[in-house]
């Protein structure tokens, strides 16, 4: 246990940072605790920002996260960290202030990938969605009644935004470069199910299509998108949903190993320097942390999952408080609600060479799919049948044989399909980390 | 089912937030207005809907498994919210009372 003279700093005031700080206190740390946040807001919950906030059912500022433990912390909000000096053990904030640390938790999260043409990205009516202020601005534009919404990107955020537009009765087109919605996470086989769901609800979907340019009407407000095939899609509101980049730029010069795909960590959660040596004063957690997972060997992964931010934040808090180091090995899990359907996943689908429908039937809208790689189960995805999922999580954690046994006494042998991941899978910068959903 | 708006008016203007800290650094955020904060771990949630019976004004199941909930109920709802928290078979509901000073 570290003593009460130690100074602990948490950089990042979102879910992982908050749960990490609580875990430090719960583990008995009684010394000074400083929490640094780039945004002026107290920690808030992100999942509603792409769902109930957009439909107006929940106010953008109503999603504050509960504090579960008294923190007695010094909050520095609205003050992004801009530098880390590990020799002097100080974090520098945007205003020039420096904060000394003896233990440091890095939980700076990720940012929405911007539209590559910055001038087009600044046109009125063009949005990205990551934070509460983004959601408030997007909600305001949606409530104003746009004529035609365009969503660029068929990942989880793009699908959830398109679903919210239909909830509001707005015409919406979704353009995706891949062969199907959610194809990089679920594969085209299940992506086709998602596509049918949204098409049935009135979303116009154009897959294998690429937006090349956003054009305005001469007044600086977006008017249409130009596609690679030369066609145009009219749009007076555009949501750019192209995934996320990890917030690691402030670590330049720190000697730590990072890029826009994450900050490298060892199996316990300590950060690694450029020589792959751990700095045992510093841990990372949440979206920003890229770590080795025992179930998915051979590469480090960074997960943008709500439950992961909680679990790894709590793990890092215990680690920094001086509890016995342990390996972080929670089975990844996420959920997404879109168009009235709840999609839940355990494990990671990346690298799967087969998928079976183990329970239910996609035609009936309720089913569970299991993904396998080299003869073992690596992931399971449920559509509106979450109660089956925990049993498959156990099989994934145990590396059980794939394909699994058929799910019912009346079921025949399971048919193994190709998952249909787009090729090349994971080729864009940052895609090594796109192993889950971009949900928060 | 009609759309249900939770908590305070959803489309409040900027600057009217009761959940934001001052944007100055070096100070603790001002204490929040009295209220509750609720999150549900939707990884755990299996749509047993017990919360919807315990606190029907604050938890609604849409479709088969999509739980919609009020993340910021007023303190007047405390008894209902507590009943929902206890009733959850998978203990997925977390509640904080923000009526007290927070640091």
C-alpha cells in the first residue's frame, strides 16, 4: 500500500478516470488526489449521447455519472494535460500549471476522427459525436428539423445516429465504404442483418460507397455530399462517424510508447516506455490503454467499451494503490441499442474464421451468433437475447471448441458461415485498435 | 408507446446545465443541485424489467431488451429509485445522491 504522503494524479475525468479514482480510495489510499479533465464537465456517461440525448428523451447535461465512493479530490476541469515529464514527475496543464505526482493514472480516452478535409468539416451542419457538447449541438440541429440527414460511416455510432433520426421521423442516408453496416466488427454476414433492420425502418443505406467531398450552398452551410462514383447526396445535416483516435498527443516527449491507436501497457496495466520497459509509477485505463489480453495473444488491444473503462479503471486504481499486481483479463463486452434492437457482444470477433447462429433465428430478430477462430470460440453476439450470453462468455473465457454444440434438442448441426470481414481488415491508422465498437 | 422524456426539459439552452463544473481550474466544482444520478450497467442488464415495475416513471423497457432510464431523477423519486435498485435481479443499477456536497 502506498502511504498517504504519496501524491496521485488522474489525467482524464471520464468513466475510466472516475472509477479508477474511486478504486484508489476503496483500496485505502488516503493521500492527495488530483483529477484533471480537458472538458469543463464533471464525469458524464457517454452511451446516451448517441441515443436518448439525440431523440430528446434525456437532456445532454443529465447524464452525469454517479460517484460511488467519496473522492475528496482536487478537480482541475477544463484544463487539458499537455505534457508529461517522467524525470521530474510532473504533468503540465494547458494553462501552464504543473502538477507533481508520485503515481499517475492516464485515462485520456479518445476523440472522434475528424472529417479529413478540415474546411469541409467546419461547414455549418457538419458534426462529429463524442462528447456532451457534441451531443448538445447535434441535438439542437436535429430538433430544428433538417430536410435530409447524411451519416458518414456505418459503425456503431453511425448506426445509432441513423436510428435516432428515424425515431425523430427524419429522412436519413447512411454511406459506408465497407460491404455492410458494422462489417468491421460483426462481419458482413451479421452486418446484413443490421442493414435489413435499418432499411426496414426507412434508412437509405449505400454500402461500398465513399463520400469524397462535402459541398456548401455558398453561405457556409453544408448542402450536399459528393460521392466517389460522381453522384450527389443532398444533406443539410451531416454526421461524420468514422471512429476514434486515442488522446495520446500530449505524451509527446514523455518517452512512453504510444501512437494514435493507444498507449502501450504491460499485462498488469503499467505503461511502457520506448524500450518496452514498464514505468511502475504510471498506469493507463480505458479507451487510451493498449494492452496484451491473454485470450487474444499476439498483439495489444485497445477497447472502446463502457464496461472495459469501468473494469480497467478499477484495476488500475488497485494497481496504483499498491495492491498485489494482477493481470487484467476481463472478457471484453459491449452493448448497442439501435432501432429497438439491443445488440450485445462478449469476446472479440477480430480474426474470426467462422460464425454460427447458435440460438434463435435472424429472420425472427432474436438470435445469438458465435464466432470462432482455429477451432475455439472467441466471441458471441446476441440480438435481443441477452440471457443466453453469459453462458457463451464462459465458453469464450475457457477457449471452448468451435463450433459449439447446437443450442436446442430439435436443432440440427450448426452451419459455419464465413464472417465476411472486409479486406484488408485493420489497415487504416488506428484500426489495430478498432476491435470493438466506437460507442462512447 | 409514446416517447417519454426523463427529468428536466431535454432541450435546455447552453449554460443552464446543473451538472457542469466551472471552467476555471484549480477549484472544486460547485456543489450540484439536489438530485440523484443513476446509471445502469447495460452489459449486465437482461431486461427482467423489475425496475420498470418498481419505478415506472424512471425505467421503461422498449422493445424486448432496450432499457431506457432517467439518469437524473429528482430527490423526490429516491424511494422509487431505491426500490428499483434493490429489485434488479442482476444488480445493474448504481445510484448516487447528489444532494450532499461532492468533492
